[in-house]
C-alpha cells in the first residue's frame, strides 16, 4: 500500500513521461512481461492495466452502463477484470462515475479514520451514519487524513489517564 504522496509522485512521473492515461496504459501493456517495477509501477499493476485495455476494447460503452447499474452488478463486472478488486471498483465509482452510494469499506485509510472518529470497527454501525451520503462521508474522512486531523479524534487510542491535582488557595 502506498501513501497518497507516493502514489501522486508516481502518477506525476508517468504523466510527464507519457503525457496521458491512454499512453500510460499502452506502455504498461507493452512492458507487462518485464520483471519488477518500472517507473514505480509493479509488474502486477502493469498486467492489470493491460487487462483494463483488453476489457475496454470489447466494452466501449461500459462507462454509460456502469453509471446506471445497481452497485452489486457493477462491482461484479469490475472485479471480473484481472487485477481489479473491490477497492478498484469503489475508486472508479467515486472518482469517475460520481456515484454517491459508495462506502469504500476495503480502504485502509477510511477504516483508520472511522476507528479514530467513532472508536469502533463495526462497519454496519458506522455505515448507518453515512447512509444516503456514503461517498461524501468518505471524501471528508480522506480529507481528514490528508490534513492529518485524525489525531484530534483518536477515540480508539488508549491514552494514559492524567492525575488530577486539586489546588487549594
């Protein structure tokens, strides 16, 4: 798992080198047989990008279908592409399809922020607070992480009790 800063740096380098996402995907497809990371992209990630390219060639109207599909069906279709799991499905739904019904429960950052804010890891209980605005809640939690504000809410961390001393005059 990469930090936001590390993944942003890799993406910037790729964009500087290849100019756009289509060129990056084409490069990944051509270099999938090379071992190890290239420009910070692992061989498995390059293979996933090649699988995405192959899927998109035979499903050119997928984006329109996905925005209208029930989430579980959409998720099943995305996770059927090699290298794409639930997290990938959630990120595509949030950032490219602008779906408002996405709670990225497999995202480590979301889980860390939820535990810090609510002091619980009970996903069902937490989801009820975000019901109807799951995506917006996730975006706010990510922003808390980006601004390093989570420590102000850390209910889940055991802190030593301070001894209270009475002052008399």
